[in-house]
């Protein structure tokens, strides 16, 4: 695998393309608005309205990475499947992933959605912690992409796709509870936690577990994923979506929220993963807790959410190229070894 098409050259997509280029891939970016002179690789436009056009565009590549909104990914995945190349994306959307799982049953290349931060990196970390127990009773995964200096009652800035945030705040959430797969409501199960003395709240949101419930059914009784925010955020969002009925106007809700809380450069990504169980007959708790801030990558300071998301998917693509992972079928994030992931050129960004 060498030639990779990257679709969508926003903050995450453009950085992913640059990191792929630095990792030795031949990259072509596809975006309708981007100036091709900005990048050290080819940039082209692409019509997403026709799958026939996608097939023709993809046939010269070995892999495609979609950094587009989740609702555009199924036709792209079908086109990649049709021409027999690898497919990667960053989606947290459950229905999109299920459609891609079906495609993977007959794919010549690997089908790897959910390769971002959550789902994605957090699942790799969770699986690594689970593997350290003789018997694991629970795994709790929490991620928060936040401004370092929050303001207002919401305490938030929309550094991530508003469509994605609204989607995860409103769609039901899959969990493992007492050995059973269950669906629970989003923005519930609120808890309090601290990272480096900073108080945060965590609550259920959709999609962050990826395929972990199916993988660990009958093995780990309790697994859940929650989003972390500054205290008070969940109540504000429940008021906005449910009391003001913005849940029925998702597109407009996203526009209002981004206008009210636009992106910031000084962000931080908190990752808090914990597992409990038995090791050598003794009860133990193991944790992975980090706060990732902006860093210099590809000659520019990159926001924490941009570099953590793009680094995760690029590290996975490196591993597929180098033969560390399967080259066909569906790739589960929990099947990716954390140690090998962190040894890749791009995965090492997580150790800086």
C-alpha cells in the first residue's frame, strides 16, 4: 500500500494527509475548496454525487481515507469496496459502521472505520488494559476535547464537527452492563472525576465504544464510554436539545452551537481509561490518564483534537502498510496492539 486518497482537507483531513506524506505515502487530497498550492502533494476536486464517479476516481489508489462528515461515508466505502482498495474513516456513527461491517464480509481490502480518537485510540488503550488482567470485570473509557480556558455556562468550544457532536449527544449509547449488551439514553449516568486537579463531569454519548461490546460480550461484564466536559455542560445541553426541542432540528442546532462557541486554538484532549479485575488472585485497578495539548507538527502548531485524531488514523494506516495488521476484512480498533501502535512514526506523537 502506497497511494492514498484523502477526502476532505479540513483541519483534521489536511493534517492526516501531511502526516501520511511524511510517513512515506504518495498522497492525493480531494477537496472542493482548498488551494492546491498549500500542500506538498496533489490536490483535486471530487464529485460526491455519483458512486460511478467515485469508482473511477479510486481505481488508481491503494487506499482511501475519508475525513468527511459521517453521513457521506457509506457511498465512499461502497466505492472503495467495489474497486478492491483499503478504506479508513473517523466516524463515530453506529449505523454507518454497521453498513461498513457488511461490506467487509466480501472486501478485498481492509475496511477500517472508527479510526479517530473515540472510537479509535481510546479503544486501543481500553483493550490493552483489559489484556493485563487474568479476569477483567469492568472497563470505563472517557474522552473530552475541551478548551483549556473555558468561558460561560457551557464551558465548551466546537473544535470538532458540529454534526458529529450533535449526533453523539442525541443517539442512544451501547454499553455492556452485568454481562448484557444494552442501549441507554445519551447525556445520562453523570459522574464526577478529576485529572491533574481539574474537575470534570462525564456522561453517556453515542458511538465511542465502536465494536467493543460485541467483542467482549461474555468476557468483560461491564464496559461503557462517556464524554468528559466541564461541570454543568450536560445540564445545559439537555435544556437546549430537549426543553427547547432542538433535538428535532439537528442541522440548525449545530449551526447555533458553533456560532455561540466557535473553535479555539488552545484546546486540550483528556483521555481517562480505567479497568478493574483480578491479577494473580489480587484485585487491581489499572489506569491510562493523559491530557494532550497542541503540539508542533508539519511545521505548524496543531490543536490537540486535530493531531490526536489524525495521528490515530495515520498510525493505523502505517501498521496496515507494514504488515502489522490484517490486510482484508473488518478491522476492530480493539485488535490493534497499543505497543506496536505507539512505535509507528506517527503513533509516537502520543508519547511526546
